[in-house]
C-alpha cells in the first residue's frame, strides 16, 4: 500500500512541477510578447547648432569642450574692428542726414511765412518735398546705424539655452560664415528618453502612463511618463521612385515594426549622467500598475 501511495505522490508532484513550469513559461511568454517594455531605448535631447549671425575671424573662444553653460553666457567672440568702424561710419551718416533735415525744415518754415506774391506755390511745395525727403533719408541712415550696432553686438555669440557644449573644435583665428554652425549645444531642458516599441505592444501604451527607465551601466531606475507616440515612421517600401520598392518577405515570418514613444523624465537622481545616445530599458505600466515579472 505504501509503495502505491509513494508512487502516486511522486506522480502528483511531477505533474504539479510540470504544471507550474508550464504556467511560468506561459506567463514569461506573455510578458516578453505582450507587455509594453523594450530594451531598445535611447536618451535623446535637442542639439542646437551655434552659428554666428555675422561673418568674421574668431578672436576668442570663451568655453571649453564639454563645458556646462548657462543661458546668455558668452561662447565666442569675433573680431570687432571692422564692425566698430562700420558703426562709426553709420553714425557719421546719421549726423550728416540730421543736419540736412534741419536745413530743409528751416527753408520750409521760411517759405511758408512768405506770401504768394513773394514766392510761388510751386517753390513752397518743393520746400515741403525737400523736407520730407530729408526726413526719410535720416530714417534710412538711423536704420543703417541700428543695423551696424546690432552687427557689432552679434560679434559676441551667447548660449540660447542651458546645456552642454560638445564636440568643440573651433579655435581663435578661424574664419566663420554667418549661418554656419561652429559648435553644438545639448539643450539640458529637452532631455528625454525615446523607447522603440513593437507595434504589437502599442495597444497597451497611452499618453500619461507611468514608465520606468533603467540606463545601461546604471542600476538606478528613472521614473517618467509617456509624453507622446510617434505620428508616423518611414515606409521602406516607398523609396521615392515612381514605383514601390517592395522588400521580399515570407508568409511565415512577419517582423513587427518599432514605433518611437517619447518618455518625459520626472526625477533624475543626483550624479546620473544623461548623455544623449545612451541606451536604456523602458517599461510602461498601463494604468499605473507595475509588471509583476522580470523587472528589466
């Protein structure tokens, strides 16, 4: 009797272990295939190309590579001699035009006091026209002066936002052209994480859902929320030609597309380096409930 009971117990235990293993495998399969998480995450930020508004030679580079800068901090300064002379010239033109306008207005007032028998109406109209022309010329000169002053001010390029200068190779003596970026500034206020989720998992991701981010090489988790889901991704089968360039596929293999999901970070631990380009694991908790299995 006892051998039969022992044998039955072993069978039941084996069945229980097999059932538990099957249940665990099913749960793992559901987690990996359906739960909204991905190891394909990246730290992202807006990169601002710092470009001068005027052309000239670089006189001073006021920051170092990888320096943290504040908004409004001077980054570089161009040679100002040419722009200072242009401002002096513009101010001289303004003074000359102002004198011409004053003379024209004196003539205008003098002709207006004379009667019609002494001076013709045509000459009075001509005096009014000369005064108006002189006033317009003065306005033009003042605009040119203001532009020259602005160009002089723009020889000093300042940081538009808080951030970090990166990949700086600019040196004094280099000639830079207006509108051409000479250094890159990582906008500290735009740091976020971009998670690339398979399209089969998008149904469980909604804006506002809490998210958990773990950077590679740093076990400290970051909390965040789903800010938005990409409105579209590139279609490789529309190559820009007259006909579609269709990639070969097999009926039994169909790979899910990955769609970018933007994660806004809520709190960053002290000392953590959020460098754009770092990889991360992103887990979205639909409805605010954390997954119960395998926290990545």
